[in-house]
């Protein structure tokens, strides 16, 4: 009987994770929590608000040498002045990004002006939230970082599987979230330029990835305040910046 008593809570808990609409006795939506765990298993993505714009840096986690690294996309352009990156199930992210791109186009045609970043974020989160409250659906297993320039002001938001969002100055998601955020708390400053922030991000990713750090795995993009145009860094630029970071580190050791 003692054995049955020990097993009962487990069976009860298992029952509550079968339906997205069902709360467990301690007030948790277990499927949503599983979706958050999926995000933490995804490859690392970093975004920062800089003095001269917004920066996105991500690990594409290209392990198979037969895969073409350039074909793996993990930073997307939503509009000319808005970009995004994600961690978790990237097919889920693609659906959300394509929805956001369509929303941005419709807004421009309707109002003859560029959409603001917060409207995009709210639209993504509205869909995410519906998927936590509707039977027969599953939560989106992805967190999305959305950044853009609104009236010469850079803004960065993080959305999670629950449909909630927060505005950040700098943040990280994915498997390296804890280590990267520890570095950001110590070294991030609002006056960092995009160039400085890129160095900081690469240094953080090197620490997280260790021997697995390769230029082919890294993707980076930025939006400058003056131009308000989404641009990706070339492989050569990332390689040169990574080399500079290595040189600085070696000089400090000496």
C-alpha cells in the first residue's frame, strides 16, 4: 500500500500534462513548462541595445560538415528596421517570423508608415498566448528576441512560450543563457557601440561553446540608428572580430 501511495502523486501529475488547458493542483500548466525547457535546450542567441543601434548574435549549431552553414538561418529580417532571432524549435520560430513579416507589410500598406517594434511583439505574443489556452493545440516551443529602431530609439523585447514579453537592454536565450547573462551583467553598458557589443557577444559565445566555437556556427546582424536598415555581418567581419577578441585575451594573460 505504501508503494501505491508513492506512485499516486506521479500518476496524478502525469495526467495534468496531457491537456494544455488543465492546471495541475499546484497551479502549473505543465505543457507550457515543457515548452520553456525546449527553449533552454536550443542554441544560444544574444541581443543587445547599443548606443548606435541593435545587435543580434547567435549560434547556428551547425555540427554536420555536410550542411551548408550559410543555408541555416537563425536571424531574420521582419521589416527594414526590425530583426529577430530565436531559440528552441526553429520551425515554430519560422511560422511566427513569417506572420510578423506579413503583419509589417500590411501595416505599411494600410498606414503608409513603418510598424513599431512593440506592435510586432504583441502580435507574436497574442498567438503564443492563444496556444496556451486552447484545447487541441500545443504551446510554441520557442522564445523570440525582437529588436528594432522606433523613431531613432533602439528597442529590444524577449517573448517566451507563455505569450509574455519583456523589454531588455541586453539578453540571452538558449542553452548558454545562464553563462552569457552572467557576462552581460558584468560587462554590458548602454554606451557600447555595435562593434564593441559584437566583441562582447563573441567572447561570451567562446566561453559557452569552448572547443566547439567555429566561425561557421556564428551568425550576426545589426540595425544602425542612422540608417534604420537591417544588415548582416559578413563571415570575414565576424572572423576578424573573433581574432581581435583572441588577441586582447592573450595580451591580458601576458
